[in-house]
């Protein structure tokens, strides 16, 4: 009889209202290299030091720089678009 009472008291102590351990899968974003560093195009050179202050002489310099910057920007846009996740 004593064993039954002791067992009942021991088992009563095991009851709890707290939740048990819950295992959940959590997805964590991990950065992945999309474009190798050696394939990133170099930024075109600055032309500020080449400018003279004479608009007629500076126009071809600025125009050539603008064309280079536009081309570089289009290349960078293409690389970024390729790396972006699809919607």
C-alpha cells in the first residue's frame, strides 16, 4: 500500500502545465556569392583633373566620360539583375 501511495505521489510530481520542448525548422538567409570579384567591372576613371574650365575644350572630355559611365552602369545593372532573386 505504501508503495502505491509513494508511486502516486512521485507520478503526480511529473505533471506540469509548461509546454515541452518544441523542435522547429527556421530558415536563415545566408549570403551567397553571385558574381566573382574578378568579374566586377572597374569604375571608369575620373576626369575632373583633365578639365580646363574652357567649355569647348571640356565638352569632348565630359562626353567621353559620360559614355563610359553609361556603359559601366549598364554592365553593373546586368550583373545585379542576374544576382537578384526572382519575384
